[in-house]
């Protein structure tokens, strides 16, 4: 059986960066609590970048499901995304895309060396 201590060490060693984004209003929700961010930080240390965006950063007119059923800002880079240069949600999206681009294409546009 694999110990949780071993799993935590492997996660810290294998995970170079993890990001968590949530609006302030989700602080009291079971699905996106401050405790979850604290647990990630304890497990991943400095590799975890958890950020809380102000509710005012959310798109004030999200799709009907979010407006009618969710009621408060929840989806930073989807339903509550604001597509304006410099906006906090756009900055978050750009950071995520830059990270994924770097991880998936570490050599930029250069072809990978032949195996």
C-alpha cells in the first residue's frame, strides 16, 4: 500500500506549478473553500499559486445557468470571464495559456530533435 506521505512527496516533486482561482464569494461554498486552497498549499508548497479574485472582477451577465442557479461568481475563466485586456480574469486566462504552451511546447516553434 502506498503511504500518503510518499504520495505527498511525489506530488511536490512532480508538480512544478499548480494554479487555483476562485472569486471571493465562493469562500463559503463547499466546492471552492479556503480550506481547499490551504490543503493544496500544504501539499504543494510554493508550487501552488492560489488566487482569490474580487467578485467585482466577474462578468456581471453570465450565462443563464450561472445567473439563475449559481447566483454568485464561480467560474473565473469561463462563465464569469471578461474579455478585456488587463482585466483580472483575462490575465488569469493568459497566465494559464502561457503555462500550458510552455509545458506542451517547451521548445517554442522549433521542431523537437529526432529521437
